[in-house]
């Protein structure tokens, strides 16, 4: 099972989830409410899935994820991208030699971090 955007048909990834709620029922199947925003077109939507569909979806995401657990944890701890970082990257990309600009930008980012 794969979640896809109903507007542009792009696949929804784990990073696109905004809200997940579990609805436990004493009688009948448990349901999972999922809110997401499409990474391609920005369309926001929600779906109600059965517990078995949710489990199948999570297994497919975990099997197809190219990141290791350590890489996933590291990207989750980075936090949101700030406006200053976006402006710095845009300035770096305007230079003629893009790769050298990116190397310079990475060096300046590394010096400003406190360990």
C-alpha cells in the first residue's frame, strides 16, 4: 500500500506527515487518522486508515527508506531550515563556481557551531 496525493499523484513519504492520531475502538477495527502535505504540490489532505492498512504502509516505508536509522535520527535533530540559511544558500548558488561556493558555505557553517 502507498499513499498518494489526490491532486498530483505524487507518493507521500514519511517526511510529509503532519499529524497522526490513533483511534482505538472496543468493538471493531482500530483506525489511524493521518494528515499530510504533499511534498510536490503542497496540497494538504487527511485519510482514515484501518490498523492493518497503517501497519502495511509503515512496513513499506521502512523497507524502502534509503536512510539508515542513524541518518534518520540525525536529520530529525537538525530542526527547521531558517530564513538566514536559505538566503546564504541562494547567495552561494549565484556564484559562477557553484561547487566551490557550496564548499565555502559548508566551511563557514561548521565554524559557527558550538560543540
